[in-house]
C-alpha cells in the first residue's frame, strides 16, 4: 500500500513535478521511472533493498545514460 501511495504522488525535482511516474524494474531491481510531458523517461530512481527495507536510492537523470538502461515498466 505504501509503495502505491508514493507512486501516485508526482515526483518532485528542482524544475518542478514530473507529470507521470510508475513502478519499474531498473536493470532488474525495484525502481520508479518519471516521464516528461512528452512521455519520455526523464529520471529513474533505483532502490537497493536489504532485509525488506530500502537502504539506498540511486537517481539518474542524464538523458544519454537513461537510453542505456534496461527498463521494464510494471503493470498496476
């Protein structure tokens, strides 16, 4: 339930809020992909989980590196 509540809130950035974000597998691990107004990936957050808790969050917003990621969006 908590993951769903977080996912439904806009992801805040220095330039404002992302219009859409969804759960994803980022290189095989849990994450969130934020999309810009044109529907392109704008930023990715990858989570490292240990013993059922998030212990690290990696954020990537470099367009060139985003194109190299293996992203699998998850259905609700």
